[in-house]
């Protein structure tokens, strides 16, 4: 098994044994890894690889968006929905242009949200089943949606589309 195969097997094993919040964190890790690989590809002029990595990130973001439970998630689910909509547009922009600044902003945004999810997971008592709006079978404890204020998303969106 090559290095990529070993890493993939480890990721799969970790994801299966993770808590629901841990699974969300793992998806953010995947998105961040995709963004970093896309950045490396952009620096080395590998357009196809950059596009592949950005498209994979879009697929993971679409999955996160599709499992939001709007009925039980309330405001948190609405804010996450908005976050995914705005960042989806930013990913498309970075994908089309190879803009490193936009990619850096995406890494910052998803990194902050990932950290907030990880901190939320640490606060869940051992053995308790968290209730969150981002995982379909578990829902309703407010996730760390305040980690990226909506005002910042609007500013990021405006600054990237007004130029």
C-alpha cells in the first residue's frame, strides 16, 4: 500500500470511530487539506491539480450543507447555511482565478470554524450524545456558528465580488 493509501485507510478508520462532532471536524480537516494542496498546486503552476483539489473541497462543503437540520438547528443551521453559500462562491472564485489571497481567506475561515467545532467537542461529557444541526442523525445543540460572524461573511463576500 502506498503512502496515500495508508493515509486514506487511517482517515477512514478514524472517521468511523469518531463522535458526530469529530466527524464534522474531520470534514473540515479534509477541506483545509484540499485548500492547502490547491495552494501548493497554484504555486507550482499545476492548474489541473489545483482545480481537482478545489472541486473536492466543494464536494465536501456541499455535503456539509446538505446535512444541515434546519428544523432542529434553528439559527445555528441558518448561519452555517449562509457560511457555506458565501464560501462556496469564494471557492469558485479562487478555483477560476487561482487567487492565493482568496484561498488564504478560505483557509482562515474554515480553520476558525474547525477550531470552534473541536472546542465544542471537548466540552461534551464523555459518553453523552451531542445534539447538533450539522449531522443528520443528531441535532439541536448550538454548534460554534458564532466562530465566523455573519458580518465578517458579508464583508468577505463584498470585498471579493466588488473588485
